């Protein structure tokens, strides 16, 4: 079984490029060039240098001793939270800004939900001196004020998405509309492993540095490259895609994908796409998607803005459908509890997205000698207000 | 012969109007279609509303959102249209995004269109290559014409490909934009229209995007078989209601 994208842009039955003709030249330009550009030694050198000196890679693979003791298994945390700007998002924005420059683009657009991808995009635009416009739902702008301020300080223009439900889905629509209206000079930096082909594959390849490092780091610490499990939270699925990438075809590595169940999978307030979604088309790709019987895309819910997306990347839809990955759903309450537990046991305040992944240890039994590598995708600074409100700190 | 092909053979410039089904009120669909025909419109695009219309600007987004709030569904639209051919004779096209059709079932959707007397479809996010490989046979089985868009950025090679797959007309998008974003044409547009004109395509072209009044309609149809008005009509309905469609159409065709 192949879990990577095929030459037509599909992962099994998922993926493709379902885009209006107006976007065809832009997406086609990218499709024809992305692998070629990424393979150029100059590109590789610049990418790797920036990841090292600017982002601070490699990120540590940390053996979480007290957490491991509590759950009687061996838990390693891949510390993407220690990257510059506080999450894995920057791996992809560094890659894509270098891609945009090589394609001669002078104007960058992005969508953002919680603001992490927006900040990571604004950061690399400042670094490269390129114009940056970030679309963000009006509702998210109100609830993520610190990240809005960070983007502005970094020189980005933050444009409120006023259509639809005024959250991430609508911010993505607005970014796509901007691209339609500015087809020649603009590159759209999509932040997740979604969108029309080649985006899911390109984003995955830029994030694949996560699993590349895990391999040699685990070899150093455990004497073997492959853990028994890799686990990550999934909204659109970029940190998960990067965490899984080099293990997809290692049969002895089990893959766990953690979705946000919100108030409960059957509560009507959830973002558990693998359970609630059906095959459909969102933002240019065929994937699993939360929608009405009539094919209208529905609004998900999660306490975590980064998991609050009605679809999942096509690679993950394929991993779900084929059974390669085990999908778990974690509620708001379970995630918040797991987040606080990591603070208390390991002295790490995780992003609420990552807290969802951490909650699997209270839901699933692992063997004492199992090695579980979990992507700690981001730090919790941005979520402080959420934690304060939730725990009445 | 399909009503679209018949209409394209008439010796006149064609006016096509887009409206969003279920807007401003859920049950306005049939009366809007009848009024448009009565006032001399040649072709109608019935918009099947979608929650996430990527290629549309604020006007059509707004009408789509309202139509869905009014309760419009694919099933209801088909039900509203079931007797439409008793009173309406001009070509009717359903324009909508692909996901609602996919959920209805593409073959069932096409079959239903044929039963009702729909002549064609415009699906902006169904790319020509996917259509060609997966759906063309189904569309043709039910006598439906699928209409593709081209833009100023579409390469000649791709235009030739689209022309070869098309069997009605080509929707010539006047500029790189979402719907309702721009009004009027400059040199860039006329050069593009002229370039397409010299390609001698099999299918006639109808211009869309940027047409809102008699002046832009006249300009566009200088280079093409017809022109499509969408956002300007939806705006008119928003501002003036559904009882003054005659004045809008007259102002275009004056």
C-alpha cells in the first residue's frame, strides 16, 4: 500500500485539485515546480540553514520520565513547541517562502485560525522582506488578540474574514478569493496539509523534518530508529503529516491520530472529522469532511482553534480509510486535563492542540516497554487565557 | 438538439442572467425564471447555493448564505423546478459547486436535470480533466451540456483542450477575479477578447464577470456571442425586490 501522494495528486481516493479555472495557472505552476525546486541543492542548503540557525532545529526529542512513570510506558515528546514562533508551523512557512521567492512571487497571503500559522507566515515575510496579508475570521481575531498583535508587529496586514461563520474555514475561503484576484504576483502559503494538490504533499514534505529527526534522535536514545507508536493531534493535519512521514511505510510503527471531539462526538459540537465526516470537497481537495446531507459544509467546534476545522488533510483521510492510522477523539475536558497534567509532571505548558494528543494516555493502554513518540506541536503561551478561564486560575 | 445549441444558432447577441435559487425568498425561484424569460432574457443560470462559494465575491456569497438560511436544498430546488418546462422555453443551466452534486450523486443529479428539462451545468470547481475522465459520459447520457470557464491567464493549449471537451459554449471570464469584483473593461480585456476571437474555437464564447449595465453588455458582446450578468442582477433583486425584474432587463437591452 502506498500512503504517499501518487502522480495524479491523490492519496487513494482522496486529494486531487478541485479548483476554479481562475486558480489553475497558479496551482499548475506550483505543481510543475515544487519537487524540482525542493531538490535543488541551493534550496536545500538555504532551507536547512534557516531551520538550524533561525528556527532552532533540531528540536529536542525529550524522554518524559514522570509522564512515562505515571502511564507505565515510555513516552518521548518531540518538542516542536521550542521552535521559533512556538509551534511546528514555521517549518512549512520557511519552506514555502523560499519556494515563493524562487517562483518570483512578491506578495504572500495566508489564512489563520488561532493565529499560529499567521504569525509563522508574518515572521518569514519579515525575514525575506515580502508583503504579507493574513486572512483571519472576525471571530478568531476577537479571541486571539495577542497573535493579531504579533502579526501586526511583524508587518503583516490582518484582514478580517467577514463571510460565513467568520472562522478558519472562511479565512481560507477569503485567502483563496484573494489568490483568484491576484494570480500573477502572489503566493498562497497554506498552513495545513490541505488544499489542492500539490499543497498537501508540499506541506507534508516541509514538515517531514519532524520525523526525519525523530529517527536519528531515537536511535541515539533507544538504539532503534522506529518507535512502537507515533502520535499527533490533527486539525488539517500538518504536524501529524510531518510526524508520520518517515514512518508511513514502516509496518512495525503504529500511527495514532488524535482529533478534537469538542463537547463530545455526538454532542453536535465537535470537530471529529473521521467519525462525523463523509467524503466531500473542501478548499480544493477531496477528503473527509463534516457536512450536511445536502453537501453544505458545517461548522465544527473545539476549544482548540487549531483543531477547529471541518475537514482533514487527504493523506489522513486515506490513513483513516485504509486503517493505517488509529483515529481517537478527545473532548475539551480530557484535553485540558492532560494539558495541566503535563505542566505539573514535566514543567511544560502545551498548546491546547497538543494537549489533545497527550490525553490519549488516559484513554488507551500502552505496554511498559512500548516506545511512544508524541509530537508536542506547540507551546501554550497563546492559550493562556483559555487555560485561565477553564481552570479559573 | 439541446436548447442551448439551438439558442446559440440564433442570429443575435445573447443575454444570460444568473440568480441564486432561494433568494431573496425560498419560493421565488419559478417566478424569477418566468419574469426573466418574459422580459427577453435568452438563457438563465440557476444558482444552487453553497456554503463555501470560493469563486464568488460578497454579493453572491451573501445571496447564497441567505438562500441556505431560507432552507434551500438540492431536493427543494428540483421540486420547485419540476413543472418549469410547462411555462418556460429558454435554456436553463444550473450553476453550482461540486460538493452538493457529489452528495446528491452525480448520476442521480444529471438524471434529475434531464427529467426537469435542465439543459446544462456550470460547476466552477470541477476541473475539465476530472470531468473528462470521470463524468463526461454521464453528462452526455442525460443530454447535459457542461460549460467551462477560461480566464485571461488560461494558456492557448488549455483553451484548445477545453474547447475540445465542450459542446455548447465557453464561459469567458473577463478578468482574473471573483464574481462582482470589477466592473467595466479596459485594454487588457479587449486584447484578451480579441486573442480568443482569433483562435477560431469550435464553441462560441459568452463573457461573464464585470458586466452590469447596457454599456458593458454592449462592449462584451462586440467580441462574443453573449454576456452573463450575475452579481449586478442579484444586487438589483436585493435593492428593488423581485417585482422590478422588467426594469433591470430593459436597462441592459435598451
